[in-house]
C-alpha cells in the first residue's frame, strides 16, 4: 500500500480515539455533575427539615409566651384586687 493510505488510516484512528476519549470524558463529567446535584438535593432536604423543625419550635415558644402573658395579667389583676393600698379604677 502507498504511504498516503497509511497516513489516512492513522488519521482516521486518531480521530476515532479522540472522539471516544471525548465521549468518555463527557460521560464522567455528567456523572460528577449528577453526583453533585444529588448531594445538593440532600443538603437542601436536610436544611428544609431543620427549618421546619425550627419553625415548629418557634411556634410552640410563641404559644407558651402568650400563655405566660395571659397568666401574668391574671395574677396582676388578682394582686390589684387584693392590694389595699391600690385604688380601684372605679373609685377615681
């Protein structure tokens, strides 16, 4: 065979090898991106759960604070009724 045939075959082999290598690299990159996306999704799920838990705790604390204010107001009203030095609002 002529030398130019071997050159064409060699160039063809190099092109095929380059395309295969490029495809493999691209496949690895896609796999890495999928893995990173999965990790980010898991982190987002964890943070969402934590935020929901914190919201629930905050809601419970808010309810407890309202109850504490209500009890304090009742106790203060009873103290005002019992205190002989305190004038009743109707006496003014």
